C-alpha cells in the first residue's frame, strides 16, 4: 500500500520513478489539465453516471452473519494460506520408492524381474535358519545369471552381494565358473566400490589355482590399483595373504619402473637387482620409483605393505638429494608406515636421515599415535629408535612423554609397551633382545648425533621418573597385579634418583598394598584387549552383528585367585624391591604382628621377611626381630624351608 501511495503522489507532482528531478516527457497524446479559473458550474442533474434512482438509507442494517470473507476481528490476522497440506515422511519415502521401481521397469523390465527373483533366493540363502540345501539355492541363482555379465553386475550393491554369497556358499564347480567370468575383468572390478568385495571373496573361497590366476590378472595395473581409493586396501590384503613369493616380486617390479609393466623377471627380487646387468639404468629406475612413491604419498595411500617394501629398498639405494625429497613427502605419514616390519624400518631410516627440523615435524606427526606405536609389534621398534637417536631430549619430553605418561597403564600391560618403558628407565641390557640392541647401536652411525649415548639416556630417564613414581603412588594395586607388571615396577624404582621424594611416596603406597591382609590377585597374568584379540588378517569376510544378542549365552571363565604374597612372580619382585634403599624401612612401618602370624605359615612370605630383615636399617631391623621372637614357638612347629631360614636368623 505504501508503494501505491508513493506512485499516486509522484503522478500528481509530475515526477518519474527515477526521482523528483526528472519530469515526465510530453508525448503526442499528452494533454495538459485545464487551469482552474475560479468559476464553478452548478450541478444540473444531468451527470452521466447518476440515474436519479439512488436508494436512500432506511436506517436498518443487517447484523453480521459471520460469512463475510473480508471480515476480520483482528487486523493483524495472517492471510489465509493456499499451500497444499504437508505430506508425512513415510508417504514421501513410499512415493520415491515407487518412482524408483517405475524407472527401473521403464529402463529394462527383464532385468528388473531378474533382480527380484535373485533377491528372493539371496534373502533365503543368507539366513542361518534356512533348511534348504544352500548349494541348490546357489545353482538356482547360477541358472538365472548364466548369461549375465558379472563385470557389470559387480558395480551394483545388491547384485554384488549376491555374487559374494555365491562365491561363499556355492559348490566348487559354480565358484570356478563365476571366477572364469570375473578374472578377465578383475582389474576393473577391483576399482569398483562394491566390486572389490567380490574380488576379496574370490581370493578367500575359490582355491589356490583360482587365486593365482586372479593375482596374475591384476598385473600391468598394479600402480593404478595401488593409487586408487577403493583398490588400495585390496592390493595390501593380496600382497600380505594371497600372493606367492614370485607374485610379490612381480608386484614390486611394477612400482620400480614401467619396464616391468608387461615383462616380468624372476631374477629381479629387489630394487638393486634391476640394474645388476647395466649400471646406466640405475638413475632412470630410481627416478621412476621415486615418482611412484611420491604419487602414492600425495594420495595418502601409504598404509600398504607393498608400498612399505618398495620404500625401504628405495631409501637404502637412493642418493642423498632424491632420498631427502621422498622423506619430505612421507613426514606426515611416518606413523602409518610403521605398521609392518619393512614399514617400521623405512620409518626409522626416514627419521635417521632427516635433519633436526624434519625430525621435529615427524615427532609432531606421531604425537597422537605414540601409544598405538608403543604397543605395536613393529611400531615399538620405531619408538626405540627415536629415543635412542634424538639429541633434543627436551622435545621428546614435550611431545612423546606427555602422551606416554597419560596412558602408562595401557602401555605397561602389553609385551611391547614394557620394552619401551624398560628402555627409557633402565640403561641395562637385560630387558631387550641382543639383536635389537645391536641394531640400535649400528643405527647410531647413520644419524648426525652429537650427544653421548649415556648422556641422552640419563636425560630421558630423569625427564620421566617423577611422573612414573606418581603413577605408581596413585594406583599401586595396578603395578602389583602380576609378576610381569611388578617387574616393570621394580625396573622403574631401581633407576629413580634416591633423592627424589616421589620414590619414598611410592614405597609407602606399595608397602601398604603388600601388608594388606585382603590383598588378592589373579593366579594367571592379566590379558589386555590387544593380546586377547588375535592379530586379525583381512580375509575379505563380511562381519555382521548378531541379530539376537540377548539369546547368546555368555560363558564366564573361572578366574583363580591367590594371596598376593603367595603369587609366584610377585614374591620375587617384592624381594627385589626389598634390596632397594629405603624400601625395607617403609615396609616395616606398615607391618605388624597380626600380619606376621599369617605370613609365617606361607613359605614364600618367610623368604620375603628374611630379605626385608637383611636390608633394613638398625632400628627397623630391631623392631622386626622383636616381632619374630614373639612367634618363635610357632615357627619351630612349621616344616617349610622359609620358617627354617627365619629360625636361623633368630
């Protein structure tokens, strides 16, 4: 309404829409309004619009009947909406589904009918409760799909699942028939989002001969498959689990150079063998390998065993300039490549050959993954190499030790995590295998380290000892829950500086647990989630959740418990702790005659008391002897070896 009023005002003033300065242009049909001369004509009753029959108002108004469209009690009432009512979400989904089916029928009705028949058989085939012979159902599917193109069927999610089920449940004859149709196009199917699962099932369930043919069918396309989002994981699985030694070498050869794309050579087993006959080929092959490795790194497809093997060979053979370029490309991926034996060694070489700036970048990239690396079979070797070869111990404390201390209990529970803790806190060689120690010593010649080895190790131990003592003080029962973990506890406390106040607090916390009459532990060593799960190899099997978890019977294993002092491993660890300066005094503070009455009946406990007696100070020793004199008569009645040892001391 406001715009209409403005327009009328502009027309009366002779203005255009552009503004008051621009007047209307006079055209041919424009007529000026007559000027008012001050004389008005009287109305003569002859107006054209007036007929003289106008009805006069009778003073009677009709009451409002509520049916008028223009009537509104509220002048702010919203205008009536003429939009159609909203549909429910279920109706919309139903309409979309029907539309989708119509499109499929219009596109190819025969194919749609075939899909419906196959899906019915597939639904019956995948159920565990199916009583019909599943091989017979697979034969029915095979008859329906005998003229179908499997290379095209595998691109559809529903059809790909049907093929996977046939490769798993069908007879060997049908599996081979399907394999014959898939293998000629296997490199194309492997690039498909859903087809890769068909290839995985084929590798798993179709036998050795079919598997070898399938791997050979991928040759000439290894570089393309390795750099592809969907096929990269499949190549890793094939290289690890299914390829023969010769086929593994052939797969590596394609990453070396395009010379081996179509022609394979059984004599070439490593990168160095490629120029064994002609040294002139060396630079060309190294450049080709470098291009493939940098391409893979740029696409973040480095978590692949094949790539790790080739990367390790390249780092050992390349020149310094080319090697540094590849190392720069792999700095963000160091944690990912340390997941295999070759990858861990390649990551180590990347770290040793890099300069201080690159090392800081690597430490930053592995900061969030240090716990996983420390408890990994191959990753923990990489962590040991970093700790052994880094001069900047302050940076190690900031990046790695902060994460290790936060998750120290998780690390201490695993076999490989214990090795990392031993290496940090103990300079002695008894905790690590001689081969690992020799490798660590040899690798010091590669890097440009300036500090002495012993100084580096001392700085590392001092940087973490207080935090480890605090962890023991806060949760002493964890550090005494088994023989293996107690051995780690002893290693930590043995190498703590005696002037450290946290050591005394740790002794008190441990002594309190040992002297607790209700201290009970499991007879067997605790098993972590990492050790309980077997190393899962990707076999291509589709894992499904159980549909009825309530019906599954959970069988709980009986766990035998034993007193902590009677445990075979713990009592040895306690005797080692007794030899530490200050522990015996802390122990005797929490020890009393009631505990002694129970302990003298236990053979192993008597040997612990004997060890405490030998390493305690004069005042504490006198108090303990006084308690032993009080139970001398009971000791003489006992026949075990520990009691006899204590009697001799008295």
